[in-house]
C-alpha cells in the first residue's frame, strides 16, 4: 500500500524548531505587518493605518532591502516566535500566527498555491490598500487610520466564475 505524503514542515514543527529557510517561507508576503501603526499613549490601544513603511515595495508587498532593513528603518520589528506570541496586531491571516494557533495555511499562501500571486488575488496583501508613508507629515497620519482587516471569504478558494452570455448589440 503506497505511503501517504508526509505532512509539510509547518504541520509538524513548532515555530521555534523551524530552520531559517522554513521560517522565511512561512511569511506569505502580505505586507500587512509593514503598515504604520499608531499607539494611544494613554490606553495602549493600537490603530492600524494604510500607510506603508517607506521601504515596502507597494507592488510586490515585499521589503525593498530586507537584509539591511534594520539599518534603514530602525523601528522595523523582526518577527520571532516570541513576537508572534505577544504582538496583538499581527493579522489573523499571518502565516506565523496561524501556525502558532495550530491552524493550517490557507489556499492563497504561496506554500500551498506554489505562487506568490495568490496572496494578491485573494486580497490578503496590501497591494490595493497601501500608500507610502513617505512625504506624509506626522500630524496627518491619523487621517489614514483604517478598520482592522476583515477577511470574510478567504478560507475557500473562489469558485470558478459562472458567466453566461447576456447578448450583445451589434
Ligand atoms: S503579516 Fe505575517 S505573513 Fe504577512 S508579511 Fe507580515 S510576517 Fe509575513
Ligand atoms: S523595513 Fe522592510 S520589513 Fe521592515 S517594516 Fe519596512 S518594509 Fe517591512
């Protein structure tokens, strides 16, 4: 009897046990964690904005200088297993967060789909949402506050489009 395919690494390993290559692959490339956030100094509440870090490539939603990001953006936070457990603002779709919560990756994650395109097609990435923070005066940042992400309908892949001819005028 043929053996079943082994489970992929994110189903068998904890975040702490992953190799650096596995760790990097687990990031879906959504860019959501690269959006500027504001913290209420009195309450500690975090507000999400649609302004993206100046190093984020708004088309690919990837960092334009990942290797040197901490020199160029000192407030860039490295995501670590500990940070995944403690940062409340990591989006629920984040690959790290899902694995930490014992959930599988979803259809649009590049490790499932085999392509980085699906994270954009599913509307998970910030490609259509973000604009750069470059040139925005600090006092204007609150104008860019948005609601937290609502990800209804991203669990299942979209059904094939059902279309019929509606006639045409010649
Ligand atoms: S939110 Fe998570 S999956 Fe998305 S870019 Fe950030 S670390 Fe990667
Ligand atoms: S420096 Fe790069 S990884 Fe860090 S927040 Fe900016 S775009 Fe994201």
